[in-house]
């Protein structure tokens, strides 16, 4: 079974609209990472969250970590076509496994004009 | 550009063959991670090396092996290839600690 569940699997939004992607872990989180990937390309780091209640923002993207619920959300405000891609959450769920990450299956985002 | 390089970019081979994927980490990064991305399994951690030593193992098959050399570049060896090994293989590097992992552009392996 997947340790990290992302929802929704895919999302189509109109340009200018806000959207939220969720990532829920079935195990204790020791760090939560958000990456963006263009199809078939490498991953681009967005944000890392380590403490419960932590919230970080970069341009129009905000990520929050709810440690008690073992959940993180990624919120995009006023979406643009440049936001399109696959959003992946990754997490350390084992404190003894170095800093390797387990990833969710991703959320595919399409932004229409 | 993340600073992590991977070669080759594409590789097409036949079942039963052996291939080697190469990764050069960012300057100064001691950790190298290998991940496999496929449509059905998603992005899965294979193995991590830190300064030449194996640090952590994930879902790596016995047919696969890796090593990290004194100059810190790493190679992932895949042998007795099967159709199901077709995937994107990523290398990532990071400085010590729980910070950002920088991903390379990946090697797309196709097994025919």
C-alpha cells in the first residue's frame, strides 16, 4: 500500500483560480517535501516542511504541514499556465533510513486559459 | 539546472542485457540517491550512498546494484533486464542533513 496518498490525482482549473493539493501519510512524518515535475523531466524543489504547523510560501504557492494529521497541503493562488505540471509530495517516514524520500503518485495539474 | 548530471539521457536495450547508468552529483554534495519512476509504481527510492558508503536501501531488486566512487560520482548497474524495468531513473544529491535533494534530468530506460 502507498504510504503517501495524494489527492486529487488530477486537476483542471481555469487560469486565475485557486487550488489545493493534499498529501496524507499513513506513517509518522520526519519531513515533508513538495516537488514539481514537467512530464518526463527532472523534479524541481518547491518547499520543505519539518515542524507541525509550519507554513512556507514561494511566489503564489503556499504549503502547510499538519503534523498531528500527518498531512500537508499545497495551495496555489491565482493559477497561471506556468503552474501546470505534476506535483509530488515526498516524505521521510523512517528516521533510520538516511534522508531517502517516499513519494506520493503525484497530482497532475492543467491550467486552462 | 540542478547541477546534477546523468548519462545517458536515453537507453534502449533488450531483455536479459546489462546496463550502467551514471550520475555526477552537485559539487560538494556527499549523498547520492537513486530513484525509479514508472507509471504503475510512481517514484520509488532505490538506494542511497554517502561519501562512498551505502547508507540506505529501498525497493532495489537483487539484479540491481550501485556504487559511489572516490570522486563521488555514482553508477547504477541493472542486469538481467526485464520489460518491467523500463522506467525513468533519477539520481539526486544533497549536502549532509535533511535538506533539499537536487534531482538530475533522469535516464529513460526502455527494455524491448
